[in-house]
C-alpha cells in the first residue's frame, strides 16, 4: 500500500503542476486568458488579473510574427501599464485587446487551397445525407460525416474558434434531428443547412461577432435559451435547447462536479427528466425547476480560483470509493490466508499508471468538449467491465472459505486474476477522470494549494483504508465474507447504473425517462428504462446466485 501511495503522490503532483499541452489554437488560448482577466475585473480580484495578464504575455510571445501580432503586443503593453489603475479603466483595454486578437483570427481564416479543398469535401457528405431514404442510411452517413469532420476539424479550430463552435452546433443539430421521433425532414434539412453555412462562412473568411462560449457559459446559455423558449410557449425550441445541453454537458460537468457536487447531482438527475416531461401543460413547473439551476451555474461562472479544499474534495470523491473496495479485498485475502494481495496492489498500480497515460493523451490531443466526452466514455465502458469482474469475485466470496481440491486451486487462480482486474478497473475508471479534473484546476490555483489538497486527501484515504484492513482482519471469517460480498454487490449495482448513465450522456446509450420515479444518484439509480432494467436483471442474478450457493453448501454438508 505504501508503494501505491508514493506512486499516486508523484503522478498527481507532477500532473497537477506541469504546464498543460495546448490542443486548441493560439487565439483560443488568448480568448480564454482574456475571459479570465474580464472575470477578475468583474470580481475586483487584482491577483487573478495579474495572473491572467502574465499568462497573456506568455501566449503573445508564442505567436508568429505578423502585423496583427504587433497590434496585439501594443494593446497588451497598454493593458500592462494600466493594470494597477481602477478596474473601470481596465475593461476598455481588455476590449481593445480582444478586438486585436479577433483581427488576427480573421486574417488566419484565409486558409490555403489544400485546406479549402478538404473542407469542401464535407459538402458532398451533407448532400448524400439529404438524399438518404431510410433511417439506417441516414445514421450510417451521419457517422461518416462525423468521421470526416473529425479528420478536418483542426483546420477550423486552429484558425477560428468562433467558426469551430458554429460547426459543432450544426453537428449537434443534425444529431438531435436524427434522434427525433417521428423523424422531421424539415428540421433535419435545416440542421444540414446550418452545418453547411458554418463551413462556408469559415471558407469565406467571415468575421464571427461573438466568440463561441465554451464550458459553463455555453451550458448556462443553453438553459437560458430553453427558459426563454418556455416563456414564449415554444416547446419545440425548449426541447432542442435542453437536448443540446445534454449533448454538451460532458464539456463542463467536470468543472461543475469539482465546484459543487450537489449541483452536479441535480443536473445529472433532473435535466433528462425535465426534457422528457416538457409540454405546454408542464411549461411553468419546468421553468420553476430550471431557473435555480441557471442561477447556480451563473454563480459558478464567477468563481475563477480554487483552494486546497477543492483539490482535496476531488480526490476524496473520486478515490475513496475505489480504495474502499481494494481495502476490503486486501482484508479478505489476509484473513482467509489466500494469495492475492500482491495482485490487488499490482492491479491498482497498473491502473494508476494507465489512467495517467490516458489522461495525458486526452488532454494533449482532444478539445475540451471531446475530453469531457472521453471522461464519460471511460467511466461508462470501464465500469461495465468492472461490474462483470465484481460479480465473479462477489460470487466467489459468497461461496468459498477454504479451497483445497485441484478444482478449488484452479478456481483460486482464476479469481486471483479477477482480483487484479477488479483492482485495475476501479482505479483506472476513476483515475483518468480525476487527473483530468486536476489538469483543468491547475491553472486556476497555486501549486501549494493543489499539492496540499492532494496530500491531505491521500492522508484521509490512507486512514480509511488502514482502518478497513485493520478491523476487517479482526472480524470472524464468515462476517468478513458477508461484509465483503455485500460491498461488492452494492458497488456493482451502483457502478452499473452510473456507467450506463454516463454512456447516456454521451449518446452511446438511448435515454427513455420514467417521470414518476425519483433519482438516487448516490446508489447509481436513475429513472430510465436503460438503467433500471439492467439493474433489475443484476439484482435478480445476485438473488439467484445467493440461493444457488446456499443450496449447494447445504448439499455438501449433507453429503459430508
């Protein structure tokens, strides 16, 4: 365990304080820093403003030499000269700097002929979608369009983040139209037109008046749009805004979860329910539930810094559950005198290393939105595999005390590998997501706050883990087996629901909500057919397994 904690500490401290590899364009990075400076001015936060201006200076230095860079440097110098003056005088300087960056973005929009030719190929994809006759054909062609766009998106993203946001909105509209039941051809063609117009606007070098918002601002804007649509009685538009919110939620859910776990839980549980029941009759009640969420998101937008408590809570939320499972398994192997503890810790270490590598890969090569989707996909698919392994271990825990036969030895070896798999998957499932959270938090907090928060969380998790192992090995063997079995089965139930829900949020699994059933997020219970039915099947499987194992034990005692 000591070696695991040492590795964990080194990885997280290095990852948290290292400079992030920028996957987005240079102008995108400039816009983010300008936005942070504006937020600091609005909050009258002088240290945050100084940090944002220092970051701007570093980013401007990395720009290629051009007339536009000269103008940006001039405006940045004016800003630096004024940053100690009253905040009311700093806002105009930030506006001028933003205008200069926009001029650079517009100039860069003139793409080379080869890039234009590659983007023109997208129009052929949308033409084929318009001619598609069946739902299956449309889905197939939509997948091809998405693949073609993914192959070319850096051309747009590295040139104009505003156009990039418009194209992504067009893709979201296409996806929403395809999911609509019954299929609305007019809406679908309108979504294709929106996508085509965004690409054509980029090729024409048009200026984008407003920089496309990302993260929390984008999510808040979508909910505000839904609220306005409900005010106007436009139910269809409100549904579309909420559907787009769900598809974009992975890009901001990490930040919400870090800052307010209660709000994160509310959004994940309530927004799909609100979308499913929205109608003319429920318009007012939907607004009543939607507006507090909007207000809470707006409050989070104003917060630009984190403390050591935020860093501590991230690891406690993400890591405590995994270490609890691992500690229970270690206590079991020690009490039963079974070889397997080394496999458990080895699985945890390998899972930690693998999650660190995957987090670096996602952070380095994918945009913010895709990184968010990646977190959800990792949690979803890895969780489903973890559930299968936990069922194997849970079944074995329930039935075995001492295995001496050749058949028993083979079973022990098999479950030993399963112990490794459970340990690996529980750490890997949460590890990559945790490291991505820290990567997003690092620029907005001091290295001391980040490191101290991580160390405090590790200390608390260590205390809990040691306590579980210490008291676990002192329990009677049958009670320890029972406690470990219950823990494994309960966690399998929770992880199954949470994993399927994560895949629903990324569109990998459909979502049909039961409006009269409440959510219980802490148990991984969400009111959708796609999560409830598998969990019910899991519960039935556990009941049948328990009954069968008990009957087998009775027959063995009678035979003996």
